[in-house]
C-alpha cells in the first residue's frame, strides 16, 4: 500500500475516532444543525443555538466541552477562530467533502493491509 493511502486511511481513522464519542458527535451534529457548513456561528448566536448552549444541553462541564471542541478541531471537523472574547465556530466543509467522497467511492477506497499498519 502506498504511503499516500496509509495517510488517507489514518486521516479517516482520526475523523471517525473524533466522532466516536457520544458528546463529540452530539456537538458536531448540533453545530451542523445551527450553521451551514462554511459559515460561522458567533458566540452571540451560539448562546441560544450552538457552543454557548452545548454545555447545559449536554450536561457537561465547560472544561469537558472545551476538550471535545479541541478534539473535533484537531480532527479537522470544525474550525474555530477567537476574536477577543468571542469564539467563532463552523463545520469544516472540506472535511465533510472528504468523508462524503469516502462513502461515495467505497469501491475505490484503499483496503486495510495489516502488514502496513502502524497500529492505533
């Protein structure tokens, strides 16, 4: 298997690992429902609809929410931008396109080869 395909599989594994947490999946779907991919939800808007409301809706501590947002960001699923005290979040449309392409081209997706796996 080529190095490119291994990197691609590792990338997909990271995306799905980030979404494997119930809280992160809930956060992601709530953000996806609040904001169109590629558009930003400001903290003013999110007080009622997105990030500011997530902690109470999910009944999790702010520090835990912060950790989950960091993991989603690290996986490339969301984009975050701080402007002063406001945090702007959005769903990353290019990552959604990558995942969509994976499922659209399942027959062309590289197969798993344990000999080239580095384990996770």
